[in-house]
C-alpha cells in the first residue's frame, strides 16, 4: 500500500477490508452446505457434475482463505487506528523503546513518538 494510504483515506481502506471480509464470509456461509455435500461425499455423483463440484470447492476454499487473510489485515489496521499509529511509527517506536530500555534513560511507556494522531473517532 506504500503511499496510497495516508491521512485522509485510512477510513476507506479499513472499510474496504471489512466489507471484503464480510462479503467473502457471506459466500462461504451460503455455499457451505453445497461445499460440505460435494467435498465430503464418499462417492462422486454420476454425470457431468465433476465441473460443478470442482467449482464449488475451489470458490469456497478461495473465499475462506481471503476472508481469513483480509479479516486479519483489517484487525491489524483497526489496532493501528485505535492506537493512532502507522505501521512505520509502530516499528520506529519499538526500536526507540529498545534503545531507551538498554540505556536505562526513560520508561518505555513514555517514549512514544506519534507523528499523526487524529484520535479513534476521527480516525474512523
């Protein structure tokens, strides 16, 4: 996401991730009965249903994977928004905390540097 996500569009990126997770979760929920019927069947039905079986299994597995991955990504960004940080600031602050801790200068909880903090409500 390099420079595409920033000050004014973090909300829309997070909402996009949440909506993708909800949409793919809905597809998994709707197709679960057909998926379990075709995937766990002991015998393959006769006729030209192998193509249909393959498609249902692939779509359901793909949607489960996307739902899980994008859902975790949305959770990560929700955490970042709630703490008022970007991922770069999070890593920089962790390195700063380690440095201060090694030198014994300042408590690690007091050395946070937040370059942009809109707050939780304004960040969403």
